């Protein structure tokens, strides 16, 4: 199947060096566990940008790194993969790093992140880059922001990232709150139950339907609300739609949510509406769950269309 023409995507957010441990037995505290370790590029914006290139979408990645070895490695690999990079180095900082520990079944036992290079960045760090990209953007351009960006920077970028559509990912329970000031400026927000609870003030035990109802009162135009293996709720045109995740073997949960976002954004860039695009995101998530790491080797537009 030939991929339809797509508009470009400009992704702004985290560029991390990920170390992923897959334990051969359940992880126990206060002792070492035999494991397989792998190191790969990571960070929500980076994961999504890498996937988008695989899905035949011209993608710009805007972010920051330190002045260290991981920064050089990441820049070389991401450039080789076809991304258009706009990366600023911050001397004195370490490149963002993420460490994830997975049990044999693929579930996440624990994770740690050091992202001070971005979380402590000045709010105008990317202004010149974004202004330059905005000069060449169109109404079809998709701007993507992740909540690894500081709240003040998110507010600033939401005003600069035009023309085009503005999509964000809430990233985590702890970081979702950073988006609260820009919700009414977003064309779509991708988030899970925990992040929705953070944004709405409801309990994490609230039903997906109650969380969705509360999100509809925040000024959001549309959203995609995931809930692990339960149904995905999508708001489009003032109506709530329900989708069942695809059943698949689970090897590693790393990046599955990012893959859902990437598949959905790729379809949006090719002219699909949100509810039409979501099934492509579900296919991307299913492909990613059955492999190690945040990017499935078999991820292509044809694979999603035929899944």
C-alpha cells in the first residue's frame, strides 16, 4: 500500500539516552537481578519523531542535550534515521537519561529519569528555532509538544507554534500538570488515566467515563484517553468515541503509549480525522508491545494499514 502524502510534523521535547533492563526473574529490592540491558534513544518527543519517520512523515525534532558522549551518539543516530534535527547543547549539563527496570513479563517494575538539561532550561531556549520553523509552516503542519517541557516553556511555545495544529502528550502523572495552562490552546491531548486524574483533580480510581467527562470541562477540543488494556476514549467534535485495544503478545511496555501517539499523529498528518486515525495508533502500539524498546523494527505505514 502506498503511503498517502503527509504534512510535516515538528516535535519539541525530550531527547534522552534510555537504558532498559529486562530481568530474567522477578526483580527483588536491595539485590542485583540477572538481566539483559540495552541502550537506545528515548524521550517522548524523540520516540514519536523516530516512529513518524518510519511512517513516511517528514519530521523535525527540537530539543536539548548536554555536552557529553551520549549527546554525540544520539545526534549521529537520529540524523542517520532521517530526522531533521534542531538540537541545542547546554554546557555543564548531562544529556537526559532514563533507566527502566522490567520484570520477565514485560511490566515496568521501576524507572528513573534525569532530565535537568530540559526541566531547568530557560523558557525562551527554543524561541529562535521555533520562530524559524513557524515561518515555513502551514495550516496543515502538526506541532507536537511533550510535557517534559517546563510549564513556562509550554505556555510560550503554545503561542509561537503557529500556523498549524497543536498536539501534546501528557508524559506522566507528575508532569501532566504542566499542561494545565495551555489546555484550551491544544487541538488534541494524548494522555492516560493517571495523567487525566492529575489534570482534573479526580481520583485515580475514577472511571474512564468520569475522567473523560471532567476533561471535557477543561477547554480541550479533543483528546485520546488510554487506560492500559481497557478501552480508549476519544473526544472529537464534541462526541465521545470508544475503541478497544488490539490483543497482542507483550514483551516490553516501553514506548507503547508513544507508539499509539505516533501512529495517530501520522494518520492525522495524512489527512485522516481523529477517530479515523486512532486505529492506526492502536496498531502501532500493538506492534511495539511485542518487541523490545520504544521503536518496533517492523513499524511501517504498510504494516499499520494491514494490521
